[in-house]
């Protein structure tokens, strides 16, 4: 009976976490997971995700009619330090760092990379999880794909949306260390869509995570 009760509570928590983070595919149970990632150091500003490059050769505006290519070119024109390859690297780091903090229940190490709304949503999901006494053990097996799917300039604000696909092992245990969800012997594929934003005229080089969603 106790296991059944915990399973019901876990289902409620998973529904809430599903609305905050990513979508899984295949025959699995729990939501997204973390990837610990290295951090670039900045002498004056502490931790800085390497989403920028100080020098980049000029390039002609994309005239292919591709909205993504045009959006990236507009961002590059507004921010001469923007580089797609380095943004990819920084986005992968951010993905791992933020998810790691989320699943550990401590957002303070990544607070500077979250906007207020995302921070509130993540904090609420953590509180709901902790209230029911569940514990998650998550292992990132691999990031399968990290793809920019949208790039937009609105005034001086740049926004870049990235789709992450990753393989993970995700297990949930109750307060007595009994597995109530997940399989420690198999991986699940998780898809997350995150939007990062930055004021291109700001001195702070960091991009903020401003939205997370699951694929439709």
C-alpha cells in the first residue's frame, strides 16, 4: 500500500516537472536530467558561459531566405562577438549546469543564468518535489543533439532557441530508498527546447535562460 501511495505522489510530481522541463520518448517514466559541464572563468565577472567571441570576421547578410540564417545574421550584426559555434558550446554547458542544479535542488550556482520567471518555475517544481519526500538519481549518458532552431532580434534583445536531445538514466526513490519510478538499467531519450536571451548592448556577456518547453 505504501509503495502504491508513493507511486501516485510521484506521478503528480512528474506531471509538474514535465511542464517545467523536457519530453521523453519511448517506454520510460521520469522527466529530464543533468549534465555536469566545465565552466569558463572571467577574472572580473566570475563564471561566464562562452557564448561570445571578441573577434569575428565580417560576413555578408544571409540572402537565402532562411529565417534561421537571417536571424543569426541579425544577431551577429548587433553583437560583433557572437559566434554560432561558441554559442553551441556555451549552450551545452548551460544545459548541463542548469539541469544539474535543478535536480540537486539548489539553483544558487546558476542563478545568474536564469531570468526571474524561469527561476520561479524551477524553484516551485523543486519545492513540490521536496514536499513529497522523493529523491531522484539521474545520470547523463550522452547529449545526442544540440540544435539551434530559432534566432530572433527584437530591438536590442537577441533570442536564440535550442533543441536538446539527450540520453539519460533516471530513477526516483522514496524516503526508504525504494525505486518507485524509472529503470536503473536502461536509458531514456529526453527532448528539451530552451530559449536564451541577451541584451546585445549590455556589457554582461551571459545569456539568460528565459523559457523552457517540450516539443509539441
